[in-house]
C-alpha cells in the first residue's frame, strides 16, 4: 500500500510517499497520516527559521545583529550553520552562503536579509556558543538555500522513522531521500531541454540513499557562482547516503573543473557519485 501527500514547503513542491507492504501490520492508516503530517511540520519549521525572505527568521536576525551580540536561535539553524562552515572550508570557498546572500539580497531576491557590504574572505564573523546560542561579532547576510533544503529532507526522514515508517521517499523539488528496500524510479530532466538527461545512466532508481540536482546559469537565476574562471556546467547531480551532503556537493560540482581532486576526495569519503552536463 502506498500513501502520498504533496505540499508547498521550502519554496517548492514537496512530496512524501510512504510504502507499507500488503502484509505489514506495524502501522495503521491513522498512524501513517500522523507520521506524514509530522514530517511536513518539521520541514515547514526548518523553512521558517532559515528563511531569507522573512526579517524575523534566524537568518534575518543575524543580518540585523548588533556588534558583539549573543543571539538565541533554533537548534536546526545552528546545525546547518556549522555544516555550512565545514563545507565552505573543504570546498575552498566554492560553497559560500555569505557571498550568495550578498548578491541575491542586492538583487532584491532575499527581502528578509539586510543588504550588507561584501563579506571579507573569511566571511564567518560568529561562533557557536551552545546548541541554541550564536555569538555574532557583526551582522552578516547568509543564504542557506544550498544546504538547508537537503537538511530538511533528512530531518523529515528522521521524523518518519521515529514514527515507525520504514519505507518512504521524500522529494523536495529534486532533492530526494529514500529509506527502506523499495526501489523508487528517478528521472532527471536535462537543464536545457525538456528530455531526460542522457548522462545520468547511473540514476534510474533510488534505494536507501539520496539524490540531489542543481542547475546553474540562465536556467537558475538563484545560482551565484563563487569561483571565477571555472568551466560552466549547466547541471550537477549527486547521489549520496544523505540529502544534505548530496545537496551541497552539487553546488561545488557546478563550479569545479573536470578533474578537481578535493571534490573527488570528498565524493569518495562520503560514498557519493556525481554526474554533470553542459
């Protein structure tokens, strides 16, 4: 038996599918519906606290922070900020939420963020004090769209598991995470043509893992390149054990050269595969 629900969350259409074998007796229909609603609620909460469109969100407050202040933030925000710092460091700046926020807020696409000067090379004027507190040296604009959606998908999966669901698929506008033995069909459209991307022969179905696709160039005005003079890829797809890792690696992959040893090393370390098209 298959239950499916769709809702607009995180600025995109999110679909949750829960599969129960016909002989499964672990959950009844009411429990499945409750699990799905709890997963949607979790994703909605993450979308609110990390919104770059709401000045009262955690990101909005960070962009308005007074110098040398302590902000109490949602624990999810602190987790994602920590992972964003990590990926900024290991990618050599290819993943840069500070630079992305600056460009997009100046273009009027991030109304919740205060338009601030260009960030410095370090770009991280804060430190985590606890699971809920951030020490901000000075205000900084951050856009976590390149990592927060994947994180939200992973958290939705965690909620489903906590509710007793063992086989499901969460699809947030192209960021997918599957659990359980079921093989879920996957189709990825080419960035320039309304056809299946022929380069993705290794992504036909998804079992126990995640797939994320990101598009650059004119087909995605939200994409902000952070590394100059790099080859231009139209799209990048990454398959990884979790969706946050797959999501952030696509942003790096879009900007890297054909052979980028640091990226290839991270792909190997995370058991991930990458496909790119021009």
